[in-house]
C-alpha cells in the first residue's frame, strides 16, 4: 500500500484553519474575518504524510497422522512513514520567523512487526461418546520502531530541503518490545453437544519492570448445544459460559528510567547535560483482568433469524494509571503505576435476520449493541484522587474512570430582559459528578439488499451514547468574546448562562461545556455492481465488481461542537475534549476488484 495525504493544521494550533476560522472577529472586514492568519496564508504550509506499507506472511501445515496437526505461521508487517512540514521563504503565516527564514521538518519512521506462531493440535475420540482435543503452542512477537527527525531553519532562497539550511537539527529515537507466550488448551466433548475447555497461557514481555518476570493466565469454558436441528420454529440453541484471565502490558519504555540531553551554559560556554525524561518504575507489571461471561445463541426459521446474547463482568487489578509525582522528588511530572482496581460489566447482543430470501431479491439485516458500566473500586492505599484535563476529569473511587467533575451553576433572568448577567448567576462551591467520558451504550444497524445477481446495496448506522465530551472549543471562543452567546441577545438563556459562567463570572465554571456527546451516524452507504462475465473474461479474470461507497454521510446529535466523535490529540489517560479538532471527514470511494 502506498498512501499520500495532506493533513490539516489541527487541534491546539494557532496556525490551524479551524482555529483561525472560529476565532475570527465579528467585524468581517478585519483580516478578512479570520483571527490571526487567513486561510490564504495557512494553505502555504505543506503538512504531508506519506505511508508505504508491506505485509507478508508464510504459513505451513503438517499432518503426520490422522489425529495430529502441526501448524506454523511467520509474518512481517513493515510500515514506512514520512511526515513533512514545509514553509518556504516569503510564504505562509508570519509566525515567529518562519515566513522570513523558512522551515522544513522531515520525520522518517520505520516500524517492523514480527510475528511467529507455532502450534500443534491432537484430537481423537476417547470413547464413542467422549472426544478430546489438545492444543499446545508458542508465540513470539517483536515490535521495533525507529525514527529520525530533521529540522532546518533559515533556508536558502528557493530552497526546498533542510540540507542547505543555516540552522540544522537532528534527533532520533528507537523503541523495541518483545513478547514470548506459551499456551496449553484441553477440550473434552460429550455426544458432540457438551464441550468443556480448560487452558493456561504464560507471557513474558520486555516492557515489564525489573522486578516482574512472567505472568500466567488461566481459562475455563463450557458450551452446551441444547437444541440441534429442530424441526419447528427453533433450529438450534446453544448455552455458553466462560471464565478467564488476561493482561495488558505497559508501553515500551514506561518502566525504564531514561534521560534527554540538554545544553547547559557555564562561563559563556555551552556544555552537555542531561535531564530526566521518564521517571521509570522497576515494579511495573501488566494489568490483570479476570472476566466471567455467560450467554446463549439461538437460530430460528431455517436460518432466517439468529439471536445471541452475552453478559460479562470484568475485574481488573493493578490497572495502569498515569499518576502525578510531587515536584520535590525532582523527577518528571507523572509516571505510570499499577495502583487501581476497576470493574466493568454489561451486555452484548445481536439480532441477525433475513426477512426476504428469493432468487431475485434478498434482504439481510443485523442489529448489534452493547452496554458498559465501569467503576474504580480502589485507587490504592494512600492514593488521592487523580485529576487531569484542567481538573475537570478525575479517577475517584466509586466512580467511572476519567469521569467529569465540575462546579454546577444556576441562573435566572431576574429582570426579564432576555439577557443573563453575572449577578443573575450562582456558581456552586463544590465539584459534582457530571458523567462518563467514554460511551456507555453502542449500537449498529446494518442492512444489505441483493437485487438479482448484479447489485448489492448496503448501509450502516452507528450509535454511541451515555457519555459527555468537553467542548473546549466553544468555551475558548466565549472566553475571548468570540461566541454567539456573548454577542447576540437572541441567544437562548442557557447558552448565555454557560458562556457567562465560563468566561466573565468572578467564580468560573466550565460545567456548561461538558456536553452530552451521544450521536447517531450514517457511517457508510455502498453500491456494489457485479459486472458481466464478459467484462471479467476480457482481462482473464473469473469475476469483477465495481463498488461506490461513502462514509460519514450524516450525523444527528445535540452536541454543539463540530463533531461529537472528535478527540483532541492532547487527550490521554482517559482525557476527553474537543479543542479546535478536525472532525471525521466525509469521503467517497470507488473500487474496482478482479478475482482470478
């Protein structure tokens, strides 16, 4: 795959198109209606991203006997990424010295992901009614990433590379993670209806701290085919349940203490020094989760209707949390620690149906959905609530991860003039729980209609809800008197009140901008034409299809920002906010596919 794309100036960026558009003054004659830089200047900055990716694998199977199979798979996924930021002399925004001196930044990143999987399965019947299936295997994963960045400033006239720049800088970084895993799984079957499975897996990861070496994850499961090949309305019914453990490894260098080089000046002479870049944690280990799930699957009406349902309950210990450190330690601001115990539970369900099935017309529909409730059971002994994202989000015991917290406010138009002033507003003195920062409910509706043997029409609706998103974009606009609520007296009172509370009140609160982010999207529509066989035979193919598709075509939401699905690149550790962030774009695609 070879991809080339020009990217926008995004998020918290004074040279962003969205930033300068939404922050423009009300007087459209000033700077053409733009804030600091007009789009005609911004578009002279080339932010390009070029990606080349090659994925390859080799697999083999060996069956030495009728009851034993040995398999092996080795693969490599290679990606080369080149990020370029270029502003030529005399062009673009007059920011710092970029217009007069020029700038070119080129970052080249290569990533190799190696995988190796070797396993064997032995299956045979112990008796006429009892079957056995035993699997063993070993897996190895290696992720290696290297990045070299170059920066050139004070380019020569007409220069397009940083090789001729008067000021040149270079930096590089390397990261590597290795995982070695082994597993054993045993399954017994009874009358080909009841199946019981037990398994154990062990992993070792290079990102574990020095004081943690190897972790083991067990698993137990059972399923029972209650009805099989029913002659009436119900075709089959399967009951199932499972319990197991799993883990999430830390990031590559979270456990490692390392430094960055810095320049120190002594007696007018530059000297090389170091500063701590990552505090490290020698005791860091993976998150460990235990999950129980139970459910059923039902098939009805000769395969025309299917239903599946699952309830799950997951408890995670030693959850990885970015925790603030005291400045007196002389380390970094934060470091990753295993300090939390969390709980997740909910349901997953799906309904799959074929209301129409005929040679000339068929209709398939699928409705899937899930719920999730999560709670921090424990943060750890002596650990205070962890606040972040401007102190409006926090990890607190008894509440969801990354929940929103902020002081509420009340208002009343006492003089009935249709305007909310500071003396008509009351801000609370205690932050209250405002809601989840991640969706609690998700659902998807998929439809596919086949017309004869020549056309397939499909579409996907996507819903997410039960959560909030901090509309920091609108809050910032109101703080700088750019929003409609502080300039238009016909603005609804609730919009005026939140703008006054966040921007001009003596005691400020942004709770009015922590908004319901539920949405319904028409995620995709596609038309697939199955081309005549004469067309495919002309190129030596056995079949050909032409697909026209569009994505992100329509959104319904109460969120007042540009898109309720955006997440600023500053949003880490469950952070959730929109700050002049580029929404998901609508795009159309044409694909011609041949089968040989």
